[in-house]
């Protein structure tokens, strides 16, 4: 190769890299606005996710993004903006143009549980968003190691002291168990981990006695007999674990649900939200999406936006009342 | 191990379409590995819709796994050539790799890294085929107390890397530990040094700091040196390591393979610790440790072998227990779920074709990577011949884009620039950034796991000594920490005695 050609070739290579990069990163320069009267979406629509790639929040957004893209004949690239339990993505959505060019599926825990654990000025309020509609529920199941001495709720009740693993501060996993052991009156220590996988590892390795995990995280080890499921925290039994009773069935007032719903900035026109609702309903009806829910052990919660808001309000008040009743401190908020 | 299933697994891998997707996977992986920032997790996420169209889940996972370990190969290239470590596990490679590149021996460094990576990965795959379930059980016994002890040992080893003086290394390591405390406390939710900014709620990102301290600082430093002078491009010497160099590195590669395999099984930080421990082991064994940090070939061979061996063995928790060890493997897990395969303890029995297909595809994939490396190293090394006036802005562009793609955050770009200036000042004053970034990564591991352990032990620190692995690690820690001090005292005493004796002789004379 000649001396001149070498730098040229490497430069070309780098340029190609740069191009590929900017294409992949999903940088948009078109607005998805519906101002012109054309049917939404007219440009590409950014779907923000407040979590890293790979978790259930990310996967659900990707499944819905795929469906919306097909049903509404547009492009809905998923943009990961992880940080502060999703509060960063929420902040970005709140300040985005209310024209449908930015949308996000958000978690109930950010609005109903995290505010109980963080200072007031950092809490995210649902009033800053318009809720388009519900997506799905991702219930928590209480599990113990199959080799441990705790194989039933009675065993837990009789325990002198327990260590319970949670998937983090301000999560449903923490709240559910704090409420449970408050209700049972058991002396239990909260051991927070950084997400589902390390919590699963700790309960399998016997470093904690019990843990609350999302169904999808636990189900493989439940089915293979490594973990014993004691109960689910959701409002009703879960299709994927039909023999496991709910907390309410066990006579415990510790119902905690994690669910996700589609949000847009406040003031987004109804033409946009109607089209989104239409697209989501069509997506929910597809075989691919239903199979996705099944594979990830997700329960559909395809309700209206108003119902979601009412549910969030109810949950938040109920949780706040319960943690006061049991004198629970999730973080430094109180 | 089921020999029939193992052989059938090879049959699966050798189907032409699977071979093709394996090649595509490792090529994509190598390419994104070269670009700092865009990691395998994000790439797999982007490619997820493509995988819906592939019928056979084995093919999907073969390709995605290829992206994951291919990225490990690619990451070395920027570490050596541009001083840009894209991942925590390739930081250690920078010390000697970049020093070699400056001596015109970039080809040697990249060549030995490719050979080491291939060997490490292959040894790891063989061990995985034989004892995956056994080692998975061991990994489960590795709880917070063990992590705390291991990471503490890691912090101690940090001071031994690099070639600066030990005191300066300790100071920068301490700064790294302090930086690790930034962000929302993961036990109480309290904000620490976040200045009421949500951007800092999750603390600082390792890649952002590393790109600033290494990459941007290097650009600034070069700009200063080259100001006003027409600079000839760097000399590029040989392109492949010679026999003597291969022989010199063989021990490092062997030890790195085993260290990487064992530590890689541990989710969260296993690969970083593996590269660090492998490097420290070589430096301690060396007759002349001062060569390290100035272009010792073993200083590249050991960590590169170890981090590839670790990347391979990090599949073990996934394939045997259904626990994804890191974000990239979590993405792979998700792709399998979408393809209708549940990955858990029963995978070997229910889907032996997937289990063995994945493992065996890694033999082939790594062979592809080694073969690809031979021509590509030659091409990449020519990058150094690009005039600095062109290379510097291009590098700057890559780092800015790379950091942005991490979290789609403009804030991160400013953080990187800040650390770029800090890194430049550190270089001017003789402080090395290596101990800082490594201590930063380990600091969070030590703190979280120590606090978790104390919760588990009910507040009794003696609990660490009731568990065999953590007790052993702590004893090793004490030995490594105290030995140099004891040696120092003994040396002084003998010196003093000799001095006394000579005085007495003077008197008697």
C-alpha cells in the first residue's frame, strides 16, 4: 500500500464507524409533531426508557415500540436514559414538547413507592404527565431457598429473626417485604441489592433467608425446585404460578403491585393520544405481543389512562398509610 | 458431561448458517469493541428486532454471544493505540499496551493480546465444558462478605499497578475511592455529593471517567507537545510478536487463563478483578518489576488473557442457573426468552442443543477472531501513521460520541471533559490515572458489599472470619499488606546493625 492510501483507508474506516454510531444512537432531527394535520406520527417518535438495556422495563418498551411502529406505520426508537430509578427519563419527558414526539412507558413504583424513600423535592408526580393507558403488571413473588428451614409463611412467622433480600431502596420488593414483616411482627433485617439478579443469587446462595423477586426473575428456579414460592403480592393469583396464593388470600394487608403505563407530557393533543391508544390496542391484540407477555411472565393490564391514575393515587395513599402504621422507614424521606 | 450432546452441539455449530451468523456476530462485536461507549448490551438491544426474523434460537444466541466476546477483542485495540479503555476490564491493558505502542511496538502488543485472548477464552471454554455446574455452585457460595474481602484485596493490588511511585498511586487510589461515594446511597436513598442534581443521583459512570482521564488527557497532552511543531507520525515497527516475546508471555497467558476463568464466574466486577489480579501476579513474579508500566509484554498478555477468559466463564451463571452476570448477558437472556427458550437450571436437560451449541460456538468464534486479528492488527496499527493533526480531532470525536451513546446524556460529555483536564494536570504532575479508575470501580464493590455483609452478620465484623472464603481472602489481604512493611523494618534493622558493627570496628581500630 502506498503511503497516501494508508491514512485514507483508516480515515474512511473511522468515518464509517462514526456514521454507524450516530445511526445506532438514535439521534433524531425530525420532530414527530402532528401540527400539520397529518396523521400521527409524522416523524420518528422517541420512546424514553429510564433503565439500562436488558431489564424488563427496557424489553417491554421495545416490544411496544415494535408494535406501535407496525400498527401506526412510523418509527418509535427506544432511547435508554437510565438513572435515579427512572426519574431522569421522567424529567426529560416532562420537559419535552407536548406534540407526541417524545413518549415513555413508566413504572408505577416511581410514582407510588420511590416518593416514600427519597426527599420530597426529588419525588416524581404523576400530575406532570398525561397517562395514555396501562400496559402490564409485573408481580412480585416471595421466595425462599428450597434447602432452607423456611418453607411456609408459618415458618417465617415463627422465625426469631430474618434477613430479607430486596432489589433496592424504593422498590416494590422492599416495600412489600417491609410491610409483610411489619404485619407478621417478625424481626427482619432489610438487605438491599442492586437489582434482581444479585438478589436471586443471594437467596440461592443462602446469604438471605427470603426475597421478593419479579415473577420473570424467579420462575426458572421455582420450576426447577431451587426456590420455594410462598405467596405473590399482586391483587390476584398469577397465571404463571397458579398454585401460589396471594397475600390477601393469606389474610395479609400487604398488596403491592408493579405495573407500567404509557405516558406523554401534559398538554399533548388528544389526536396524538387517541392514535397512541389505537396503536397500543392493536399491538396488544397481536400474537407476538401476547407471546412476549407470556415468555416474560407479565400479566396484561390494558386499562384506560384515568384508571391508571386512580390506581396510582390509591396505591400511594394506601402505602403511605401502611408504612406509617408499621413505623417503617424505607429511606431517609421521613 | 454428556459426550453425545457435546458432539451433537458441534454438529449444530458447523451448520453453514450457524457458522455464518457466528462470523457476523464476532465481526460486529469486534467493530463495536473498537468504538468506545457503544457496548455489546446496547448493540444487542438494537439488533433485537432482527433476531425475531431468525427461526432457530440457537442461531440467534450464537450470533449474540459472538457480539459479546468479539467486543472484548475489539476493546483492546483502542486501549493500546489511543489510550482509550472502553471497559473497566481493559484499563489495566493500557499501562503497558500504550507504552509499547509509543515504542513503535503496537503490533507486538495487539498480537500478543490476540493470542492471549484466544488462549484464555479457549482454556475457559474447555474448563466450562467440563466443570460448569461445579463452578456455578462455588459462585453461589460467593456472597457479599466474599465480594467485600476480594474487592478489598483488589484495592490493595491497585497500588502495585503502574510505574509511578507508590505514594502517588495511593493518593490517586484514595481519590478514586472518594469519587465512588458520589450518588444516591443504595441503602438509605440519601443523596451524597449530588448537589441536588438528578444527573448525579446514580454517581459517576466508569467509562466517562476513564475516557476523560486517559483519552482526553492524552489528546490535551499531545496538543501541548506538538504545538507549533510539524510532527512526524509515530514509528510503526514490527506487526507480530517474535518467538522470544511469545516465550516471555507464555507463563502470563497460562496464569491469566486460570485466574480469568475462576474470577469471571462471579457476577458484577469479576472481569475487572481478573485483569487486575492477573497483572499484579505477573508484576510480583517478575525478576525486574520496574519494567511494568513501561512496556512489559506480560503486562498486556496477562490482563487480556484474563478478561477474555472471564468473559467466557461469565456465561456459566446464565447457562446453569439462569442468572445473567452483566447487562450484555441479560440482553442475551432476553433475546432467548423472545425466541421462546427459557434459560435456567434445566437448560442442559431441556435444550441440550442450545447449551452445547452456545458453548461450542465459542471455540469456533474465538478461532474466527484470532484469524481476523492477523490482517486487522496490521490495518489498525497503521492508524498511528495518521498525522496527529487529523488523528487528534478524530479521537476527540470518537470519545465524545462514545460517551454520549452510553446513556444518551450530554451531561456525561461535560463530566468527561472535566476529567480530561484533571487527567492532563495529573500527567503534568506525575500522577497516574490507573489507580484512580480502578479504585473507583472497586470502591463501590467494597462499600456496598461491606455494608450488606454487616447487615447479614447483624453488625458483627467477626462474621467475616466465620466463612472460609472470606476468612482466607482477608488473611491473604493482611499478608500482602503487612509483608512489605515487615520487610522494610527488617531491611532497616540489618542496615542499622551493619552500621553499628562498622562503628565498633572503627573504635577497636
